[in-house]
C-alpha cells in the first residue's frame, strides 16, 4: 500500500507504471490516472469513472488517497477564507485563502504547532506537535481545489503553522508537487517559503534550481531585540542569517511585524534599512494581528505609515500590508487555538456540571 499523494509526481508515475505493468494493464492507464492525483484531483478513486470498476477498486487498496477532513471553514467579509483540517490522528492544521483581484494566495502550514515560540505568535504558544508529511502539506492545496475548482490557488505561501525549514524533507517534496507540471503546476516565482532563517536548510533551498521565493521573518533590526521576540535568534543569529541571504542570489523579502512601542520606532526603521538596502530586499510590514498575542499591542496606523515612509526615504522598497480576515482570526494558529480554547471551555463546563 502506497500513499501516492506523498510521492513527487515523477515517483508517483513510476510507482503507478510498475503496478499497472505487473497487472498487465496498457501503458496509457498511467496517463489516465496520474492527472487525477493533482491536475484534476478526485476525492476517491470511485470518481474516476473513466477507469474500469475493477481497476478503481484495486487502486483504493494499493494506492489509497489520504484526505484531510475539513472541520471548520470561515469566510471573512473581505473574502479571506480560513480552513481547519483534521489530520485523522487527533491533530489539526489550518490554511488561509486570500483573494486579491485575479490572485488567490493560499497560506499553508508545514508543521502541527511550532517549537520556536515567537512571542507574537498564536502557533508558538501551542508548542510543537509533529511535522506534516509532503501529502499533508500539498494536500491543503488539493483539498481547496476539491472544495471548489474555482478556488485553485494561483500563489502559495508557507506562512501558516510551523517553520517549514525545520521540516525540510517533506517541504522539499511538497515544493516539487506544487511546482511540477504533473503536480499543481504553480510557477516557482508564485511559491514563497517563509522562514526565521534555519541556516542548514536555507542552503538546501538555495541549492534548488527553481526560483522559489524566500521570505525571512526578521521582526527586529538588532540581535538583542530579535532575541527578545524570537528565541531562535540564539541558535541562528541575525548577522549569520543576513550573511546567508547575501549568498542567496535571489531577491528576498524581509517580514517585519509592527508591535506598538516595541519595534516600531523610527530608529528601528533606520536600523532595518541598513539591513535591507545592501540586499535590495523588499520589506513587508505587517500589522500585529490583535488576537495573535494578548500581551502585545498593534502599532498605531500613523506610526506604521511613518515607519514605512522612513524606510522608503532610505531607498528601501517597503509595503504596509493590510491585516486580512480580521473578523475570522486569520493569523497563523489562531483558529486552532480558538477552537481548542472553546473545547476546553465546554469540557470544563461539562466537568463543572458533573461535579
Ligand atoms: S512566527 Fe512562525 S516560527 Fe515563530 S512561533 Fe509562529 S509559526 Fe513558529
């Protein structure tokens, strides 16, 4: 029994071809079956009515299609959609679809929870549960397409739960599934891996020939301040991360979440400009999502605009992002954290009732 969705398209083709040949099936069956994995996906082999019934039944046994189960779907007034997927082992992950004109960006998770404990992040507070498989990572795109083919993402960002470069092997395969023409066929420039800067895996990502985009979560312009917000600074210090980015040979985006009275001063913008300018990096300024960190306050809008202007005055390209899906808790990890809190509340109410 092989989970074909956990293989890269090339490996899936080889596995199917070998299995079909052993059954004495004609070679064209591979060309019929392979597109049903990702290009025109099916929820189960029953739905491949172009195949003989006996073959469909045997595919169910030998190449079962493992699904993610949708357990919550929230649609925001601004069109942002958030999905919570059950993984079948008591764990859950989420993805967020952000429509913008003709573009539909799906923000996907790479781990259940996260070990890195950034202070402004709801997922960080959950702690690390487990890595996702390649099938579970790319499966978030597949399930959205199965919900409605018109929602097929044009862009994918690894900015959901987890640190993708701490799950490199699965992310490596998932990138191939997303990009390959026998997979989802999403252009490499439309796929962004967002990381805090895990140096060994950053080198592996840089070594891939495709032009995948890289976003690095900076969130503070000095090592001390970054350490106060992101404990990973201790292991992979800012100067080393910046050194690695200089070797990357592709334009990078620096992510910077603006936290009121913490990292949003103009002196921070000056220091940030010193880091961004030599790289020619784009700086993405992100408002702190109000539900993401109860102890921190978002930067006031006037301050965010002043910060953006200051960067631009230094010749740095900067974009102040809107916080999307404010009404549906669309920051990473928030839906899951919210549902767990609700579950705990129900549980304690039930418990109180029993007592
Ligand atoms: S911001 Fe990213 S790396 Fe930091 S705790 Fe959250 S998920 Fe992990």
